[in-house]
C-alpha cells in the first residue's frame, strides 16, 4: 500500500494496484474495504492516469465504493470525480466509456435511491448529460445505450433542475429506451427496464410520457419473473411495482402485490450477499414511493425480515436493510414494529442509527427510542433471540447471528446519534 501511494511510476502503480485488487478477492465487503484503504485521492489519480489499465481499475473500484451503504458522495465530488468520468467518455476504448457511464450511475444514486445532488449537478456542469444523451441516441452498442439511459435516469432522479434540462433536450426520447426492451441481449432488456423504472419513479408525468411513447407491457417483464436467477426476478419485481399503473391489460394492484411478495420472499430465502443486499435495497426504494406500498410491504412481515438481515456479517446487507427500515419507520405500523424489534434486541438500534446517520429516519422513531432508553430496556431474550445472552453489566461485544452462523459486524456509535434532529430535515425523497 505504501509503495502504491509513494510511487509515481505508471508501471509500478499498475502492478501494485492490480496485486492489491487480486488480494481483495470477489467478496463485495472485502473489495470495499480495500477500496477504502486505497482512498478516494489515489483512486481519482487512477482516472487521470494515461494508463488504460489504471483507468479501468479505478472505474471498477469507484463503482463498488459508491454503491455501498457508506456515503462517499461528498468525497467523490470534492475530488472532482464526476468531471473525470465525463473526460473519460472521450476515450477510444469502448470498455472505458462503458465503465465510466456505469460509474456515473452509481455515484448519482445511493442505497434506496437516495440522490447525491452534488454529483448529479457536477455531471450537468461538466456537460455529462449532453454526452450521455448522445450515447443513448447514437451509439451502435445496445449495452452502451442501455447503460447511458440508466445513468441519465440516475442523474435526474430527485433533481428538478437536471430533469427539466434533460426533458427539454432535443435529442432525448423514450423511444430509444423502449426499443431496447426488445434487444436480442437479455442484459440489455433488463437494463432498459431499470432505466424506465428510474425515470418513472415517483413521477406520474414521466409515466404518462413513457406510455405515450409506446409504453411497457407485461411480456417485457414476465421472462425475468420466471428466471432462475434471483437478481433478475428482483429487478423485474421492482420494475413492475413502479410501472404497474402503465402496464396495459393488467390490474395495477395485482402487479404491485406480485412484485412486493417476490421481493420479500427472496429476502427470506438463503441467498448470496448481492441478492440479499439488492432485495433490501428494493424495499428501501419502494418504501418512499406511492402511498399504500409501504403499508403493503410492512403487512407481510418485512420489518422483522429486515431486522434479521441487520444481523448479517456483511456491511452491504446490514446497511441496505438499515436504510430500508429507516424509510419504513415513517409508516405508523412500521415504526411500531421496528421499535418493538429494537426493544427486544437493543443492538439492532445501534446498527440502525449507525447506517441511517445523515439519511432518513422518522422523528417518531427517534423520539420513541429516546423515551425507551430513559425508561430502561428489558434484558436481551435468550430463548428464540437472534442474539446470544450477555452477562449482566458486560458489553455484548461481537455477537453471532444464530440464523446465519456468522460474526456480526457492530458499528461504532456516537452519543450524538441518539439526539432527535429537526423533523423538517427528515423528509422522504420526492421528485
């Protein structure tokens, strides 16, 4: 690591960075830890390097760093990462252009689709939206067109200024994206659905525009619902819930019910880290969409399932579940169930407060938890508890999840996180 940070020889940097990334392995949490150790400063130097190998490696690492539960948005904006990504769109290497576009998507939207306004606006100011529209409209690669559409949707979600400029752009049309739903490539069809769902998220006006441009149909999503790949089923389920109002010849309520049940069912099953993290992420997104959907999610035991996911050894799963619960805490029943779970297992509150710091968590939950801590919490249950018993007066330390049999990562918590912040700063994302 010291050699990487001190050396200015491109060949040495390539060798050392490549070796470190191999050591990180394929586990998402290990990769993110390695990315954190390398640091945003040195990673941004990779993007500015003349070496295509370093550029590709830097893009891959930035995508992983930006898609995690910890908010690196301000750090990326401070190092001018959005401008560097736009600059790389001039590359003659299509792999670099594709990776740059993909990274733009990740730096604009966080877990549960919380917009990073700074990065969105920096992309706009760097002419990034114009480049992305050109790629979506004129690229000969279906995959690049689909990724550009996803990046555009991410750059305008929750950002009215960016949205007005994009929708007023002469070359922007939904017809380009809707055509990709019929691509010969399965990945492209799935990404096209992601882009359309992102544009339509919490935006009835754009849903109407999509319908008028040709719209979406049940047969666009059905093959993914029948897939053996849970990631494809999750994406299809989420897209159908968002787009249910504009899918013809289908009852919107039935489609939403199918989508929500599919997502929660996958959360309850033993799957890989990426699958469980995406499932929790999808719940978090839907938890701040149209009225009625959060209540439907809560009615099928999702709060306790998410609390169980917070006991995972994976920070990606922990964080995605905690942020989703933060949004569900705005629902009365969700808030009541969450307080009950935290009262029975107080360590859950510690994890929840850690990952929702600076994000969305209801004022009522914070007040309720503050009240419970003053009253004094009951002891952690032994029988049936997800936590092992702790001796009186001792710290729970590293607990283990009986449901998963792995070490539980317990984040640090500062006393300030128990303070109730101004409820006016806790509004949910709206477009």
